C-alpha cells in the first residue's frame, strides 16, 4: 500500500525458507525494481534481512545478498519463491502470484539457481513490457457511472429476528417500511 502510488517502482513478492538448529523458518519481503536496479522492503529483527536499497544490477545479486545475510545469521537458505509484479491499482481484483517460481536450492547447482533467477527476472520484464496481465475491471469503468439501483422487487435483508414470523406466514408488504431508494446509489 505504501508504494502503491509509485508507478515507476515494480513490486513483487520474494519468500525465503531457511533452516537453523533443526527448525525451518519462513520470511517474505517485497522485492522492488526501480530504474533497472533491484532492492527489497521487509520486516525483520535483523537489519540485514529487511531493507535492501535498489542498487543490485540483477535479481540474482539481490537474492545472493540475502543468502549471505542468512548465512551470517547461521541460517541455511533452502527455498526461494518468487512472484510476478503486483498491480498498482488499489481496486484491482487480480490475484497476486506468490509462487510463480519455486527454487529449491538442494536440487539446483549454483549456476542453475542463478539462471532460474535471471529467467524469472526476464519473464517479469516481458510481462510488464507487454502489459499481458489481465486488465483490472476498474480500468474499464467510466467516470461518474455507478452501479445500477436495486429495484423495489429485489429481495432485501432482514435486519432483526423480529421480522421473522414463527408460523411461516408472510408479512404483508408495507410501503412505509420500505426505504426510498430512488435517490440512493450504491458504489462498488
């Protein structure tokens, strides 16, 4: 949310799974790409595991820096999950791709790991360049157009248990009980 109005900043989720002292730990940060440089924003008790200024030339440099930071904290990096870029539209209904690429470090050589990271970075650039993601429905809406008003025949919710009749008989429609919806517009 805090970076939503920074449209020149591409944002994507990065998730880490580490191993330390017989236990597995998970940590997620927001990866950023600004002006062709990679960085990250996150929360951690360790300063080196949260904010990374956008100074890394490649995604692999950023991830290798995180790996080294985990190593300094005696954690072994096991998996990295990368998502695609997140929309800047605050009303978007697009699903966030949390796990577009899942990289298991136990199954990849160092060079294969680097290649997969760069492949993911290339895929993100292509997706952004082409604008291939599904358009947000809110982008198609016109200004000053609201949702259609609900007609008088539409069902209404009951507000309390007092509206229910134990005998199952229907309450007669009382025109005074119905609110006037003519001047009311519902915005979605």
